C-alpha cells in the first residue's frame, strides 16, 4: 500500500513538472512564430515597395553600383605570375591614393586586376611602380594605354 501511494505521489509530481515544461516550450514556440510572421510581413512589404518603386522608375538599390563620373576603370593584365605575387600586387594597388576598388582574377597564364581609380592609367602605373619593385620593373611592362596596362613576368 505504501508503495502504491509513493508511486502515485511521484507520478503526480513528475506530471506537474512535465506540464510546466511543456507550457514553457509552448511559450517559446509562440514567440518564434510571432517573429517568423513579423519577418514574413517585412519581406512582403519590401517586395511590394520594390515593385512600386519600379513602376515609378526607381531602380532597385541592390542591383545598382555607384560609379563616380571621375573614376576610370583600368584592367591590368599580368602574364606568368604566381598567385602569391598577384595577391601582393593587388594589396599594393588597393593602397595607392585614388584607388577606390580592385578585383582580381587568377589564371596561370594571364591574370587580371581590374582597378577603379581617379586620374589616368599612366598616373596609376607611376604610383604603383615604386611600391611594386619587388614584383615587376620597367622591363616587365609590355604596354599601357588609357584603361589598359599589360605586364609580362619573365
């Protein structure tokens, strides 16, 4: 008889604690659902705003790139350069005054660094050369023109 009373008491205590735990988990689930609904509402509002903006001629800000009218794009082509030296050269170029953005593409035969900068391509080359003496010299420069610089590593 004692065992039955003790077991029923222990069972009732454990069921009460499980009910409280389930109640706590339900509250967490409700909070997560509220956040999810709010997020979905914000996404729908953003999409609707984008559609309305496109109707009135506004462009989507995510798809536009801000290009300054004074900026020039110069593509530097470097043949026969290893990846380590290319990364070092890209770092040097990005630190040059007037350079706003660089992007590099590596290929074992011909790699490119696209540079957005102010001033001419000739000035860009003049500013890069003193800092990049360990990578290339005047003998490595194949050609340069406005918007294009070609360097051949030997």
